[in-house]
C-alpha cells in the first residue's frame, strides 16, 4: 500500500468527525451571534468570529478531502520459461501466488512456466 493510499484511508476515517465539528461550530457561532445581538457585549462577537473562523477551516479541509481521488492500480504478473525464453504477462494475481512459483507448462517447449515478477501499474489519476 502506497503512502497516498494510506493517507487517503486515514482521512476518510476522519471525515465524519470533520463534519460533526463543522456543524457544531456553525451552531455555536450562530448562538454567540444571537447572544451578541441581545446583549451587545463584544465578548460574544469575538467568540462568534473565532468559532465561525474555525468552522470555515474545518469546512475547507472537509471539502479538500472530498476532492481526493486515490490512484487506481492493476496487478501484473510476468510468466517465463527458463529453458526457451518464452515470456508473457497476465493481468491480476491470485492469493498465494509468488515469484518463482510453477504455474503450468510452457506452450512452446513444454517445460515448466514460472512467475518471475509481480508488480502493479497505475491506471488512473491520483493525488
């Protein structure tokens, strides 16, 4: 798993907390604005400005989180015959497959066909 994928998963877990705090701070900011309009005390106006500022920051971070698209990958495995040099690539790998595992016979010479590489390629746009 790449660093981008791990960061994406962690941020997705925090999304409900971002949204809950965003809504709570908006409500709290409105509450302090109503208190200020009733009492005309500057302290309530200052607190409301700070709560609305923090809610804006949280909303901006949540919006950036929605825009993240993790990269898409496809798994490629390379099959080779050591005797004749036959080589082919296949998309996808099954659980339990590993490098130098025998997976069948060579279609050219009939000897054993081995997995010589398993890797992934990026197929979609990512961060």
